[in-house]
C-alpha cells in the first residue's frame, strides 16, 4: 500500500509540474536558454536524488513490498520526467514560474485527518531533534573510497569525507562517531556533517570538564618541544612541562616520545588554544603520604638505603623511597673532592646515615663519610712537631696551600712559612695543585684535627748572619722592589729587604714621592744605617754616600746678605728659590713683593736676602722685599746728609735773621735729626 502511494505521489508531482510549465511558457531570448538548461539539469538531479531517498525510506519501512514493482514505477516516472524536460529544452520560448507545492492537498487524497495524525504520532518520535551546529553521535552505515555515510536517526543520512577519518584506519560500518551538523539541507537537499569539527568541539568540552572535575585523562606523547613535551589528549595538542613529567629528574626526554600516559589537566585557555597537563600531579599525592610516613620514622644516626637521584656541584640527592635527602659534598668523603661524581654515580644504591632532619620543611641531611672511620684516628701516633713529612698540594689559595698528608688528612702551609722574605707574595708563585712537597710540622693538634706546615724552616735563616753579611756603614748595590709614600724597599738578599726613607734620598732636593728619584727594578747604591734583628728591620740611606754639603753652605749663605736667585715654583704660601750651588731656599709670599707693589713670578731672577739659615733642618728662608727696603734706607740717609749741609751753609751766610726765620730753620733741623735717628734705629 505504501509503495502504491509513493508511486502515485511521484507521478502526480511530475504531471502537475509538466502541465504548469506548458501553461506558463512564454517567449524568451536565446541568451536565457543556457541558464534555463542549467536550472533544469539541477532540478533533474535534485528530483532524482529525492526519488532515490524516498525509495530507501520505503524499503526500510515496508520490507514485504516487491522491489521490482517499486523500481519499475520509479523508472517510469523518471523517464516521463526526462522526456518532458527534453521537450521543454527544445522549445525556445521558455519561462518557468515557480509556485509553492501544496503538500496538504496531495496527501489528503490517501489519508484522512485522523489517520494522518496517528501516523505522525507514530513516526515523528523516531526522528532525532536536529539543530544546526549541534554535536551528535551517529552510526557508520557504509564506507566508500571517498566518503563515509553516517546515520544520525534523521530523515536522511549524512555524508562525510573519508579524509576526516584518516587518523582512524580501523573505522568500519557499525562504529559510533561524533558529528557536527553543519547544515540540515544544502541546495541539493543533502544533510551536511563534519566529523573533524565535532571532534574538536567535543574534545574541548571534555578538556574543560576534566579541568573542572579533576578527571584523569589519557594521552599520547607525540614529540619534544622547548621546555617539555607535546601530548595529544582527545585529539588536541597539549603542553606537558618538563618539570611535570615525573617527580624524578628526566635524563632523556626522547624516551617518553610515543608513550601513553595518564595526565591531569592543570590549565585551559580556549581563547589561545592552550592546554597544560601534568603527570607529576597524579603521583604527588601518593608521595606526600609516603613522605609523612617516612619522616615520622626518622632518627638521627639511622642508616638507610637509598638510590642516587641527582648530582650537583654542591652535593648528591638520594631517594629514600618517596622522600629525598641531601648529602653535601663535604659529607661524601673524608678527603677533598672536586665533584660528587668522583664518589657516586646516578641510580647507584648506597647506604647513608641521617645527620639531621626538619620534619616541617621535609628536609633531610645525610652523610656518607660518617659510615667509615675518621682518617685522623689512623694517623701515626709517633708523629710530632718538627718532623718532616711528604704530601701533595690539593688546594692553592692566595694565603697558602693545603697539603694532603694521607686521604682525609690535610695540613695548611701558609704563604708566610714558604719564604724568609718579609715581602710576602701569593702562594701561586710557589706551588700549583698536584705538586709534591716536603715540609716541617709546625703545629699538630690531634683533638682539633689541625696541622700546620712550613718549608722555610728547612733552610738557614738569613737574619741569623745579618750583622756579619751586612754590617752598619757597609755599602751595597741593591735592586728597587717596591715604592711607598714614605720610602723605597730594596732587596739586599733572598729573604732580606731594607728600607730607604724618603728623607735619606737627597741632601739638597725636597722629594715628594720616591718615583721622582728612581723606578722599580733599577739598581741603587745604599749604605747600611741601622739593623733591628728582633723586628727584622734594616734601615738604609742613599744620600749618606756623600758628605753633608750643608757644612759648606753655612759659610756661603750668611744671614743678612743678599744673593742672586731664580723663582722655580710657586705655592699658596710662597715660592721655591734656586740659589747658587744647586741649593733651594723658600721665600714667603709677603716677601715676594717687587718695587711698585706687584708680586714676583716663576722664572724671574731677583736679589734675595737671607733671613734665616738652619743647618739642622736644611732650610734657608729668603726675601726679595727686604732688599728693596735696604735700598730705600740708603737713599734716605744720603738725602738727610745733603739737607743738613745746606742748612749749615745758610746759617753761616746770614748774619742777621728774624725771629720767624730762626723758627723755620729750627723746625727744619729737627726734622732732619729725626730722620737720621729713625734711619739709625732701623
């Protein structure tokens, strides 16, 4: 019955459409024929597809209908439709007027209202409620080379490109797949689905749910990347930081590529398409419980077995079965080591002793060397201060070297005990790591486990024969080795340095710094002035090699006399004056005033009067201004004498004088006498 209805319906549709096209045809231009042909071909294809879909639906609902009769009816309808369409194409004047088809009118001829409602109630619940952009689960019906047909319990099946299932080569009919409804019907009435987009949307839903609920997800590590790994979770690429792979340090990341592991979603940023996962978070909870249990059972001095987890420059981390402990590099061996790898290797099982622990901070300090006897306990009991021992230099510092007497026993050889010289140098100038050395024991404390050595004690002390080799007043040619602000250090012999004070460099010149007189490395003639054996000091002089010229200068430069001099240098308080015989004198600033009130300057040659001469202090004080005053006084004396003579002459020639004239003459005479007295007093 259903097949008959389908047949009638299809025939009526074709007949009605053909009649309407014939009645409404109007002349058209030749240029429109091509467009009409294309539209007609499209309609033909569409109708053919609709007929095929209806045929499929009929076969599913009524299996007892004869297939041959249905196929025959459909073929007749198709042939009739094609013929009518061909006839329309041959007619030049064609104009198609579309009119909505009245489905109600078509169906009313076979079913009454009640039957129709009953059928709808029975059929409609079997269909899924379909909405665009919604993700549903569908069943694979058929697979071709290019397409996968999926049934979503809709009026028609959807078609998905085979390329979207490339990741799943084992796909077969009957499998359930997730699909996204792109469009319920395209222009051809086809249901458009997408499996790829459905996977992405469904994956993000799963990832967000896993983050919210803390659900454990499974993923596959695909490749390495900077700072971690790329993990595929639900088809999405997620980032697994290197620190979140395991609680143990990762030595080779490539070993994890291709592994399937469980993860916890830590962070999701859908806007930037970022997902961060962690495997370490899954096992940390268990480890925390193990840590609490282990820490509660720890005791100082307890010996445990552990596995070397990691080595650093400062120590070794040991896994004690869920909790880590640190062996500092100084607790690995009684001897000195450069790196922990000299003692242990990764993954090695070792016994350690607990030195200390902090239960609150979960820190455990371990020791390895404490499990063996201290080397000082095996030191030779007959060893004493003064004995000479052999050792190897293991550490070199500026202040000295450490010498290993035997494994675990080291002694300090200070730089001051390497040479008798008081001019100390760096220990690097004497030794390097690995050198064999013979040294004398200076101090030995077995309780404190300390020992100091010396090598200069094995040589003769040069200060024991200093008075014989360098007696006072003996002259020597020595090498300048260093400068200070107060003098020059010279080397008399190996281990013996002497000082030439800056005041003992020259009799006549005032030297501000030794660099003005000589330079480091040059040879200098000196004379021994004084020796202090107790403090190991020797004073030297250079100027003492010559006689003291100040004995002669005392007779040449007499106080009150004037001498020619040249200004060589100016200071705030005065100037330096170069006199004859390379003697330097000093003129205070107020004694540099010239005639006319100006001040003398550098390079001027003037007369200077000696104001003060000190042989003990080697000091001469001179003045140029005083030489001008001497000249003025001489001129005043000469003028006074001439005036007196003139007055006496006038008195002789005048026999009579008035009282007024006598007063004038008397006053003039008093002035002259006063000037003479002042001149004599100066």
